[in-house]
C-alpha cells in the first residue's frame, strides 16, 4: 500500500481530488473511459467538490455508489442526497454519468443484481478503475459491518446487510467486487479511527477493513 500523510482533512480531500483527476485522465487516454465508485462522508464530499472543479471530459466518467442506506428518495440519510447537494450547480450535474443504487425497489435482491449488471456493462469485465473507501471507528468499510453476514458473501458483487446499522439496512459492494478493482483509494481522517487504521494496515482480518486488498491501494490520511 502506498501511504500519503497530510496535515489536515482538508489537505487530504484536496490531494485526493488531484490524484483522482490524474488517474481519470490516464484511463480516458488509454481506454476511453473512467469508472469509479465513491463512499459517503464529510472528507469524500469535500474531495468531490474539489474534483468538480477539474477540467475533465466528464461525459466519459462513470460514477457508482459503494453503498447506500435503504431510505426514501431524497432522504437526508441517503448518500445520494448528499452527493447531489455537492454537485448542485456544477458541470457534473449534466455531464457526469451517475448510477444510483436503487434502494427504493420493491425487490431488493433484484436491485442488487441489476446494479452489478450496470457495472458489468460499463466496465466490460466487472473491474472498476477505482473504488474509494472510508473506514468507521469500528473498522467497517463500505457497509461491510463487523458481525454482519454480508461480510461472508462470496458469490455476489452487490448485497444487502443482514441487520440494520445505525438505524438503516444497507446495500453495499462486497469484498469480491472491491478487491478486484484496478485501484483502491482510502481516505481516513478523524482521531477516533487511529486504532482501527493501525489494525487495517496490519491486515487484521477481525475487522472488515483489514480484509481489503492492499496490493493496489493508496491511503491518504492525517493520522500517521
């Protein structure tokens, strides 16, 4: 894993936006498109706001959600709601290809499979160019929650959590999908995550974050 340490969460967001922009340009030049998935959180939303200022061919960029809370359309708990608030008024609202997780579906199992199909169709092989991840103070990443059966899923790329977490059931990318991504970008900020960050770097399999492949990963943090 490549580790980059910065002085503040704001600097993490700024440098992450520059890094993603560079990767996107490289992928678009080499194969004509760039696919990435984003997790929610304060620092990622700052990153996305800065990324929106970059001069990129946005129509060639495909944005997916790493996970989403099952909640009504436009609800404040939804990552998609926060995402649209960040992008409001930017060129990305009309030019970026956004694929929301359909968490208001009457058949959530079908919705999971349909989301995987979208990824397959865009990428051609199911391998996203980039997956962005954060981590909670309990060591969870995406909506891969400690003790939840979703962490045991091996034959699905998108799945539902078995139990509600912080009041909401979730739809999430699973380990098989995340670990086959071409690149993984961790943004980890906040003192409450120091212990889990060390455990993650030590590949502690007792926490979900420790099960993510580090071979193709970059960590940007203000904690080390």
